[in-house]
């Protein structure tokens, strides 16, 4: 299981390489890994903001990051109508790549 530093290095490299291809504006993590409270059963909570929302791109990003990190990815797209509680969690715990 990768630690937060390793995960963030992967996300930073991924964003740098793929931002123009996928239109990634922001990418980061929140949740247990961001807080350093992950267990072996934890998934990796990732948020992304795209220039153009596209479910196929989200699927590709999720698959890429699962392969690269070894975590099951829970991917959230940042948008205007995001659940307020979820947005508060991202604002509180979020770490941007």
C-alpha cells in the first residue's frame, strides 16, 4: 500500500503528463489517505475538475490511477452542484496535485 507522499507524486506526474490530453484543471485526494488514516481496506478518494465534463474521460482517469497507485479509486468530479457535505470534506481534507 502506497503512502500519501507516493500517491501525491503519482498524481502530480499524472496531472503534468495528462492535463492537456484530458483537460484536467485540478486533481487531488481527500479522505482517509489524505488524513494519513488509511487501512489496508481503504480506497483512494480522488477529486478532479475537467475543462469539459465527460464520463468516458472520468472512466479512463479512474482506470489509470487504479493501475498506477494500486488502490481502488473513488473518483469525484468537481462541479457546481456537488453535494455540500462532500464539498466540505474536500475543502477540509483535500490535497491538490
